[in-house]
């Protein structure tokens, strides 16, 4: 267990950041699931810019790796383009 005042504060800060990061990561996964489960091309094209900006923001905040964001954007793009 932490003995120093600064290390106790650091633990509190880390717990707070972890909760926020979990929220953003879960929101991203839900948005991915929504866009991948849609069968309407028009609806998917409306969701695509929001999804891309969300992935960019999460990569910028280092919640997900930038290459993971690129891979997800690419796979979602392929899915949207394959819809009729």
C-alpha cells in the first residue's frame, strides 16, 4: 500500500482517469457495433463521420492506439462501401 501522500494522490487520479477511459472505450465499442449492424447504406454513411471523429479523438487522447484507430476506420469504411 502507498505510504506517501503523493503516491496516494496518484492512485486516486489513476482510478478517476481509468473510469473515464473505460466510459469512452465502451462508447466507442457500442458505436462500432451500431454501424456494423446497420444494413442501410444511407444510415451508415451518416454515422461514418461521427465514428471517424470519435476514433481520432480517442487516439489523440491515447485511450486507444493510433494504429488501432486507423485499422478500425479502415474496416468500418470497407463495411460501409460494401452495403447496397
